[in-house]
C-alpha cells in the first residue's frame, strides 16, 4: 500500500516526498524574490 504525503491541503503524488515539495516551494520563493529585485534594481542603477 502506497502512502500519499501531504503538504497542507495539497496531496502529493505517490513518488513525491514532502522534502521535494518543500524544496520546490523554497526555490520558487527565492526565485520570485530575486527576479523582482533584479528588475527593480536595474531601473534604479541605470538611472544613477
């Protein structure tokens, strides 16, 4: 019997472990933060 892991309300596929989901969410958070910083920072730096 395969166990289905969960991250909050999200049910993961049988082969996906919670650490995979948390790694994905962490990388997604930092990627979005970095892209936002680069786009705002570029406009600020080029105007100086």
